[in-house]
C-alpha cells in the first residue's frame, strides 16, 4: 500500500506542530516542519549579508537544500552543511517572516516540499 503525504495547515498557534508530530509518530511517518526550511533560507541570507530581494530569491532558488525527516524531528542541510542548530537563533527569528513573505522564496521552498511529499510516508507541518 502506498504511503500518504499528509499536510497540516492552519494559523500560527493552532497546534499544527503538535498534531503533526503525534500523527507522524503514530503512523510511523516522517515529520517535516516547513517553517524550518524558511528559517534555513533566512540563516543563509543573514550569513551572506544579503539585503536585496532579487539576491535573496536567487539564493533560495539555487539552494541545494535537503530536509532529512525523522520520526519526530528533522535536519536541514544546505549546500552539504547541517544548519539545524543555527536556524532557531533570535537573529533568524527576527527576520524569517520578511524572508518567507517573498514570493520567489516561497516558490522555491514549495518545490522542495512537493518533492518530499511525492515520496509519501510524511506529515508536513506548515502553511504552504
């Protein structure tokens, strides 16, 4: 039987992450936090000191990003480097909304999310 890809959507603070983690664990599926992907882009934007929208969108579109979902956690690897430990800093938190609001960034991340979902056996948590 083909495993499903389940996407959980909703507003901030609605409990998406909690439900997604529990569902993934109960079904034996991987868990993918789409917000972590935007945080990874934001981390790279800050690290490279990018300020222009065109440069930020180009970065996101050209990123070699791999998300490695596990039962209740995930790692984000950008250009061969695990950035998971860097994406929850106050600096990233302060800028992630602005970076994720860029249409070109969203398009790039949705492409990655769809490739992950196509494999099945995954619960995606986020607003995409």
